[in-house]
C-alpha cells in the first residue's frame, strides 16, 4: 500500500468508482490556515454518494458547511486531494458509513468554527504546549461550530459509531491526526 509520501496519482475518471461513501478526503497544504498544522494536510472532508453523483462534504473557511461535487474540487485542487479508505479491512464492524455521511450532510449550512481552529492552533505555541494537558473529552465538541477535521471526527464518532482518534478530543483534531489514525488508510491522490 502506498503512503501519502509516496503519492500515487490516479485520474478522477478512474478514481471515482474506487471512492466509497464516508471515505476521508485530506487536502494537501496551502493557504493561511495550513501554517499552524502538524502534517502535510490542511483540510479534511468526507466523500458521499448521492445517487450517481459523488460529493465532497466539508466545513470550509469563508463558506461553512457545504456539499460540492468532488469533481469540482479535483479541478480546483488537482493532485492535492488524498483519498483515505475509512475502516480498512472492516476492523470496526460496528462502523456505520451511511450514518457518518448523514451526520456530515446535516452540517451543510453551519458556520465555520474559527474559534475552534484558533484554539487548536494555539496549542502549538511553545508556552501553551508546555502548560496544557491533552484534552480527551469529546463531550464539549458540539458547543461551538466545528472546523473541517473536527467535523470529520465527529461524523465518524457520532454518526458512524467509531472514534477515529480516541485519545484526543474532536475539537482539537487536526487533519494530521486523522491521517495517522489506523481508522483510515491512504489509497491514492486524485488528479485531473
């Protein structure tokens, strides 16, 4: 299996049929928000099929929660969208991919969690990092509007029934945390 560092580019026309409902979409770094992250990804979203149409369900800065066709995002970000299989080898048989997608669809129209992303980024500051303890409590995750990776973690935990990053609160989950989780496996990167 390739890793994100060994990027395997697959044209969208071929990749489309290999993407499943609930698969994780991680966007490679670019932009202001990506500066504070720990990994190569700056944005997280989920794939969802509606009939014959493949959508990208996301919480995006400036827009909030939305559903857009994945093909439109591939045209906009060619070679920068990594597809991660959710629940590889069905290690979590209780996982409900349809429930996770339903949860993400219901976030359409919600505002973007700017305060949440700032709080997560602040934990990278040396003094704050030294003085703070890891937050494992997921009960506060719905207090404020979510940001992208928080929404994906919430969708899999609340809608799908499996916490993809069990040792970290959803509200502190970054795309890099999702990429490292055994609940997801890198498959390929979509190109035009």
